[in-house]
């Protein structure tokens, strides 16, 4: 799955670069959307994010491309690899600026882990 996000002034820190918390929010949100679309009706919650690696700063006006791919599925959890690319709209080139893995667990109505249906 792919998603795009335009970096706006309200996303920047006091140095003029993308605030890392915004990147983490988008990564978590887009990975959750991928899991939810792949498994309709499941209640997924984030239980972990692997090593968080920012490769370079991201400036205002950058278009970010998020590539979300399923990496692993177990009976009650699912893990996605998320790579984020900064697209240069002037040259058409892109650079990988961030990557991580996000793990979700499927919850039942009682808030306890349950098997992912169809697994």
C-alpha cells in the first residue's frame, strides 16, 4: 500500500525540519490502515515499533511517499515494514528518509488478544 503526505509548516520543529513525532504518527496511522483494510472487522492496536531511523531532515514542501508492506503475520499479531521516501518535485528523484517495522495485535471486544480471523 502507498500513501502520500505533504509536509506543511505546522509539521515542522523549531529548526525548520519535520518534527519526528509527526513522522511516527503518520507511519503508525498508515500501517494501521493497511492492516485494517487487509483484515476488515479486526480491532488492531499498535504494540511496537522497531528501530526508528531518520536518515536525513525533511523540509517544508516535501512530498513524502509511504510504502507499507506486510512483513509477518502470526496468530494474534501482524507486522508491517514501512519505508518513507522524500520526493523532489523539481527533479522527480526520491530518497529513502525513514524506515521501521510496526507491529499490531488483534483485540476482541473484551480488550484481550484474539486470533486474527482467517489465520
